[in-house]
C-alpha cells in the first residue's frame, strides 16, 4: 500500500458538509477546519454561498442538481451560474441517472454540456452515482462527461441508497478517462486505508466528511 503523509493526503480532500440541517456556523467551522487540516477544498450546498471568512488557499466547491439529478438542464445551468457568482470555484453536478438507464446517453451529455457552457471558466465535476450503475453505464457516463467538456467524474452524492464509492468503480472510471479528466471518489470513505485504496485505484480527489478521522489514520 502507498504511504502518504498527512499533508499529502489532505491535499486530495474536498472537506464536505452537505447535510440538509447544516448551518452557517457549521460551514464557517468547516472552512476553519479545512484550513487547519490542509484540505484542498470545502464542498457545501449552494444556499451556503458565499462562504464568509478567509479562504486562503482553500477552494470553494458546491453542488448542482443535487442529489437526484432530476432537474431540467436550464435549472442546473442557472444554479451553477449563481453558485459561481456567489464565489464557488468548482461545481459538482449530478447527471440524470434515469436518462442513462434508459440508454439516452445523448441527453446525459447535453445536460452536462449545458452546465459546462454556463460556467466555462470554472472546474466542473460530474457525479454519476456509480453504485447505481452497471459497468457499461459507468463507462458511458464517463465518456459523456468527457465529450461534454467536464474536468472530473465523481462516483457519488453520498445520498443514494445503493451506496458510495468503491475501488472497482474508481478503477473503471480512471481507466475510461485516463489522465484527461480527474476522478473524485466520494461516499463512504471513512479510514486512511479506504482513502489510499481509492487513490491507488486512480482517484485524484476525495470527498470526505470525516476528514480529521481519516487523516488521523496516517502513519506517524
């Protein structure tokens, strides 16, 4: 297993708070903790933007069409635009999983492209909800994201009953997009060993809510 220092692992992390009951005080604490831990970014709900306080080098990420993906493309695009206007550097959008299940990959690609065109200068991650997909559907979703101009593909919202990230899904996603897109593993990563396994499978970013606990598992 790869050995990563606490600082090295922290730089993979989007320190995440997407619970519906989250408060602004908790978001402020999230930013402070991310700064202290050395996380790459925080990820919060769009209603919590703009995030007050000194961001320093910590990026601000948010979500779009979350968590179901069952929003019209123009609504997702408007939501993403507003989020960027409110200070988000990165947007994690959810695809229409049902359209993918129906085999309408063109609709999935068009949905992603609508958001991409709305925020051309911001980093776009595409959440495919990999635990709810077959391998062929994972590949199709990744190819649609790449074709539409996304920067990352992401495993999960963390809210789907099918589960979160798996090593197998991350590996397949990484094999599909190569080094052309990033891969974000998110959902159910609770230990240092979990995190390293995702990185070894090809993840280039991690979505964690229990970041401190994961980092505390780093070898001393």
